[in-house]
């Protein structure tokens, strides 16, 4: 019968004819027959099953085996013996030998017919040993899947005792070497099925033997933490972790993070490879394990590992959001990475170039998964905007991409940030930031934030960019008896000549710290500036005069020396004068008092007062005489020169006596004003986004700096409870008060009073109104040189804008825009006795703007300055620095300052300062070399993985797939899936 069957199978008859003949042979096999005939048929069926070159032959072999196992059990048991099985497992079968692919399938097929036989236990014992030996030989995924299928169907064959533990560990070793060699979708799906069978077997073993779990995980950690592997461990290991009970997570993580035998490099390798597992499709709980390990490392303060791994992996995790099949887990890991990385903006800024494209891709996908992910991503982005404000040049494209998505309120943002930070002690991370970096391409140097010290950093950078002031400070000689000014000189010198990308202002902070400031808390930059200038002024008054140094160097004329002999550097640079006059409305008596100021504090007009638009501002030359006549022999009441004048109160019926004019250039699409130059500022037509739902509605007409100055200079009616005590009337009377600028400072500092006390909430609130900032400002100054001549116009150029980001004076962030304003004409070429000012074009478009944000310095533009509040409603201009253009009345001062700063090029520093800078530059180079070596060692230890940017750079517009492979993912091409998984 075996000869007949073999002849039929090997014949060239059509399959339907063969099938009929085979049916007759199989039916005949159900009848009783002698042992010899049974053996012959079993040998033939074994040969067909194990060596058949077609699926048809193997199917016939399988059918015959099943018939003889069922109808001739004694002969089958005798044939299917331990010796035969051992030979099959160790030597294979026939000409293929050990390369036989179907031995395990054959054994699984035959086992079902000997389960009740006396030889069953012997066969199980043999298989327990042989499957262990097999996995120790590291078979591929196909063979491992067959072993798993065999043991799942026949658990009696699973190794026991110590062998079981070893079997689990070796099986994990096998999984670590699995690789899918094909890019076809069918092959990938087959590979995933094979991996699931193998990991499913481990789950079955762990379910019955929980004692095997921890040793198995230890083996897995050994694999992923190894620095000696030639090949990267397979991401298929993720399928193992998903079956570990979550109740074991805390104990496992605690043991790992507190194990002193695990080096930092090994831990970094392990967590880096685990993060790669987010690419594994359909893996459950992988994100939970990754986040738990990250939290565990933070708990034991392994910040260097967290920083290196986050920065090396966050872009790859982000790229996985493109794929629905792994999106949920990737988003969870991304959220934790970003929300915990709060000591610097570095991780978030790595993602900025990729966010707009990902958002566009998710919008295009139009699925529930994409919509949900977009909302979560937008929330995450706004959290990062809140935590790391001050980068408008980088954030504008991202804000544009997410502008249509919901914005979380501030409480929600604070909750997320407070819940996820690695540590509440910011100084614990100070040693990790700034990391190795090169000097900004701008050539400018940043300042390290020493813990909410951005208020100081922004002021220092603004003062440093005031070039006349900077040159004067740097020109001070050694031993000037001004300790604070000397520290400022050293700080300026390092900002000018250091090779570091950023320096620490710690020494200057400790010397200039207002005693009432709370350490580590955010402070008001305007308050700090006032205190600093006051300190520097008072110090110089009791020390060596700067004018004496100018006299010794013969840089000034006797006229200049006499005029400025009693002035400090702060007075020369920032000091201005104003006259406050009060007229009694009954007797018309006028009293006046002259005050000195270093800044003008500009209040906002009340909401019910009409805001003057730029079109209503008249040129100074056309303004009529003052309404207050100068009193005869009126005594000037002099107060403390550094007491700041309070902003005037609102007066509904007050009319401005003079107006401030702005110069500038016509905005695109805006008609020129025939009377005067337009304001250069924010386009009021833009509709700013709501700042976390707490911004008041924007006024119909955008406010401008001239509006606020005009309001400051407008008359104030003193009535009711605010009546004036007239000395002439000897009683309280209605009166009118007005302020006039009598001397314009060289640098005009304007503080916009945005913070006011709200009695309803008992908190200080911020006025978020947009204020347009002119790049050139004409200020009316009372001409005291010629009595009765009225006002003259003094022109100022914008130098710096300090921006406050936030909605509270006790929180938020400060950064500043600055440019260097200098005279761009040769000195000593007066026209009609007056220095010819540089053209507006030279001043406005040829001078480079910079953005200073603590350690980061970047190129910027006046357009960015103008539009910052339109894009970021809580980022508002707060303190402005303007520089006066050289005019006739201050010609000698301008000449002196220019010569002092530029006669011999850059100021020459004294010997000790030059040596200190030189030594620090050498030290920095040594630090760079050491840090570079350390980072090279870290980076070389990081797990190698496919290039993350392939996912983001793939042209989604040319791919009709949604990036997934399952029906739930919307279909997907065979090419895209391979990039996702591996």
C-alpha cells in the first residue's frame, strides 16, 4: 500500500485524480493491517511530511499520520519512540539533516496520539531537555514560535525547576536577537505573530510560576544594558515587558535604580533602548514602564542620565506620533519627557522645527486618534510656552500651527508642570546647564539664570547695549573707589571679551541685591533698575568723580568739564529733569518744583477715557503756548533728586498741553499721515490670542508709547478729596497740576505701569493691552536756555525693550530686545553749529537687533519687537530704553562721550581685568575639552537606532496611507509599516 501511495503522490496525474486515489488509500488504512505494513506507511508519511517539497505532499503525509495514530495506536506508539524523537531533534531527518524545518511540527502532530501511552512521560522528559537545548542555540523567530506553539499545546513539555528559569532567560535572549528581514507587510505581520507566540509562552509560564518573573526581567535588563553587544537588541523585547504584572512595577524599578552594581552608562543604555520600544506596535503598558523608570531615576537624582537620554531620544519619540498604531504610548512618553525636563528649554526646542509638520499631518489624517492627540499636543506646547517664555522668534511658527486648537488655562498648566518636575530644587540641576555649547553666532554673550534672576539679566543686557554707558563704565580706571561700579565694569568686560557662550553674574547679583528682595523669587525688573541706578549714583557721589578721570585724560574741554563737573555718570547718562506746576483755580497762583528722574513711569489711561490715536498727535512745532504762565521769581522747590514722580491720576476733562510725536516708516498697506510720520509699532488690526482666558478685551485703538507719554504730561484736575492746599488762599482749593520736561536725559528710560492692585481680588493684576512702540520718538522739552521760547523737540532712538512674559508681577519671565544706537556720522562736522543726525534709515534698518533671553542670544528684528504681543498676548513691553540723538544743546556732551569711547577704538581694560578674562578663557577651553570627552563617552554608549528624522522627513503628501497597518489605522502601505516598527 505504501508503494501505491508513493507512486500516486509522485505521479503526474492531475490533483483531482490524485486526491481520489489518496482518499481510497487512506480509507483502506482504517482497516486492520499487520505491523510491517503500518511501519511502512508511517515511514512514508514521515518522509512526505518532513521532506516533501510541496505543501500538497506535506498535507498527505499529515493525513496519513493522523489516520495511523488514531486507528493503529500500538504501532504508532512503537514507531513514535523516544530514540526516534531524539534523533529527529538532534540530527534532523533525511538529506536535509539539521536543516529540517518541520521537525517540531511533526512532533507536535504526533504527541496527541501518545499522551496516554506508557512512554508519554519519557517523551515529555526528553522534550523538556531538548527544547532547553534548542533555545540555547538561539533559533530565529520562526523556530522559537514553533517551540512556543508546541509547549503551549503540551505544557507537560515545559522545563521545570531550575531548568524552567534557565529556559525563560534563554528564550528572552532569543527574542533579543529577533530581526524582521523583510519589508513586506505580510512578512511583517507574520513576524509579529511569531513574536507574540513566544512572549505568550513566557506569560503562560509566569502565570503559573511567578518566581520566574524577576530573574527573567534581570536577564532582559542585562541584554538591554549591555555595552558589548555587536547588534542592537531587538525591539521585540517590548512584547516581553507587556506581560509583566503592573503590581510588580514599583519593586522592580526600585531595585534597578538602587542597584550600585549598575553603572550610569549601563542604565543610560537600558533606558535608551526601552524608549525605542515605543516603536513596537500593539505593545501594552510599555509607556508605563518607561515612565516609571524615568521617575525612578529622578527619585535617586540620576539627572545626568535623564538629561542625556531625553535629549538623544525625544525627537524619535516625537516622530512616532505620525503613526496611529503606536501614537498613544509615544504621546504618554513624550508628555512625561517634556513636562519633567523643566531645568532648561533644550529638549522642547529640539522639537520646534518638527511641530508644524506633525500638526499638519494629524489634521490631514482626520481621525479620532489624531484629533485627541492634537489637543493633548497643543496643551503640552502651551505648557512649554509658559515654562520657557521669551523665544518669540522660535515660537511664532509653532503658535501659528496650533492657533486653532484649545488653549489650557493657567491653573491647568501650573498643575501639569508642578506634577511632573524632576525636582523642586532648581539648584540641584544647575550643574547640568548650560551644557557644552558654543558662543552665539551673534558674537554676544548670555547670562546664566541663577534662579528667577531673569529680571536682573534683562536689565544688565539692556545697560550693556547702551554703548555710551558701556564705554564709560569700561573706561573707568582701577581703584576708582566704587565697589559696585567696579563689579559692573568686570561684568561688562566679560560680556565683551569672554569666550564662553554665557557667564554667571553671581558676584554682581550679590552686590546689587535689594535687601527687601526674596531670594529665589521673581522680582520686578523696573524696581531692580531703579535701585541699581540709585546705588551707582550714591556710590559715585562719595567716591572718585568720573569727570576727574576725563580731565586727566584731556578728553574734555573746560566748558564740558565745568558744565558736568558735579554730575555722576548715572546723571549724565540717565538723568533728566521735569518741572511740576500746580495752579490754584481760585487765585491762579502757580507753585513749581523741579525734580530729577532716571525713568518716567507711564500709567495707562482709564478704560473710560478715550485713547488718542496717532493721527491726533500734532507736531510739537504747532502746539500753542503753555496754559500756565511762568511765575515771577517763583522759587524752585528741590526734593531728593532720586525720588520718582508718581504717575498722574486720571482726569476726564484734561486736555494735553503738548504732544509727543513719533517718527518712523510707513507700514505695508497703511496710508501715510499727512501731518507727521507714522508710529512704527504693532498693527492694531491684528486679533491677539487670549492669554489663557485672562486677557481683557483689547481696546478698539491700540495704545502707543506717545499716548502714554501724552497722558503723563496732560494736566490733572485736583478736586474733591484730592484738593490742593493753596498757601496764598490758606485753604484747600481746586487746582490743576501739570508736568513739563525741562531736560531730556541722554538715555530715556520709560516704564509702562502694567501692574495695578485689584481691590476685588486683593491681588496685583497685569494690564495686557498692546502698546505700539515707535522706533523713533520726538519728545517735547521746555527750552530753559531761552525764557518764553516754549518747547523744543528732542529726538530719541529706541535701543532696548524689556519684555515681561506672564500675567503677574510675582511670576513670569523677562527677556529683552536690544540694539546698539551710536552716532553714524563723523564727529566735528556740524552744520550751522548743530551736529547732523543720522538718517532714519540708517538708524532703523541698518542696526541689528538682538534677543537676549538669559543664556540664549539670537539675531532678531524690529518687526519681532513690534509683533511680539500680537503673537504672544502675555508677552508685553515693560521697560523701554531710548537714546537721544545729538542736538545743539548737548553737542559737547555727545562729542565727549563719543571721543571717550571711540578715540582709541574699544576701551582698554586695566591689567588685572585683562588677566582675569584671559585666564577664564583658557579655563573655558579646558572645560570644553573635558566636557567633550565625557559627552563623547556618553554618546558612544547610547544605543544605536534608526535615524529618527526618516519618519518626519517622509513625504506624507505622496503617501495615501495613514501610517498604520491594521484596519483600525486606516490601512497602510507595506513600505511605511517597516519604518514604523523597526
